């Protein structure tokens, strides 16, 4: 075990390998094509192949084939084994040095929970998610959304979809993520990224260690074609988010500990972006 830990720490000791690992951590439970990793991190394909091989050999990531594509994701069980070893062996379980991995294994209190949905433009998917959760379970969740590079206005097709579904759009606007950082910002219980690009970017650390999830799905704003084809893309994004929001709202949040909640959030993230199942 000790030799494996040394190999894992050595693998993470290289700045670009660490950047690959961090991106895959932010995208968990997604499996990400190598080309997308290379593009987002600005790494040459041949160099990335070497980094991925090193991380995979160390047991930090796993590789999966989907047709002709190779996809990469975090090896959750081996990562947890590494962290458990470090806490138990190096820290000897001393909470003053290393907080225990199960520090969140207590039920959350029965109160209104603050939720933030993040995407790049904050003009469609995160706006859908904000609206859906607020109107599905606004008595239990105080809901916000923001973008890492927000548009100046909300997408008109997204607004049309929400109006056609009977949602209140009077309070909606595009917001920068900086509105939710700093000493006067809300302390969130849950933070979700609903697009891959936002998950790939560096987001600020959140006070209070909220439960985080990645619910990535295709961007309807980027769909080209006829007006009907574009409208269908927005309807599909709305439907997929509706399934996920309904699953999330159905969770007995107040009776689950943080570990169980994180597991449930990750499972919702694995739902198909097209069918919601």
C-alpha cells in the first residue's frame, strides 16, 4: 500500500498532471474525452497521453472506451483509499492535523437550504434549474443561479420555454458568480454545475464546504439549424433538468447525512441528459 501511495503522490506532484486530475474531479461523475481535456488545459495530445497513463497507472483515474473514443474519469474507490491511508497513517487520525473523511456523516438540519446553479452564460440551463427548483420546492430551498461569463441578457428561447410552461420570469436575470462570493454572500448548502465548461473552469472555494454536484448537459444555445430544431434543444434541456430537479427535491435532505447526500447527488448527475433516467 505504501508504494502505491508514493506513486500516487508522485503522479500528483507534477503541475500539469495535477491540473488534469483536478479537472476530472470537478467533472465527476462524468467521463471526459481526452481531446476535451487537452483543449481545456492547453496540453498537446501526445503529452496528455503520457499524463493520463501515469495517473491511470497510479490508480487515480480509470479509462473507458465508448465506441472509438477513450473516456477518463476519477477512480473513486482508489482515491478514497489513498485519502483514508493518509489520514490514518500519517495523521494517526488526529483531527487537529487532518479532518476525518466522515466529518460530514451527520444528518443536515431541518431548515431551508441554499442552492446555487452555475453555468457559463447563466442564460438558459442554470436559469431553467433555478426556476424549476424554486417552483418545485421553494419552501425547502432558497435558490440562485450564476454564470462564470454571464450573458448580458437571458436567452429569448429559454424565456419563451419558461413562459409557455407557466413559470414566473419576472425576477430572472443573468448574474456573475462574483455576486455570490465575499463576506456578505449566502452560505450555500449545495452548488451544482450544469454545463461542462463551467465545471472545467476554476470556481472559487465555497465557505462551509457545500455539497457539490456536476449535472452537465449539452448547451441548447449552441444548437444550429431551423428555429424548430433550436426550440427542440431548449425543450430537451428543460425536460432533462426537470427530471433531475424532481429527483433532487424528492430527497429526504434533513434525514440524510452529508455522505449519503453526496452519493445521491452524484447518482442524479449520472442520469441521461436526454431521457432524465
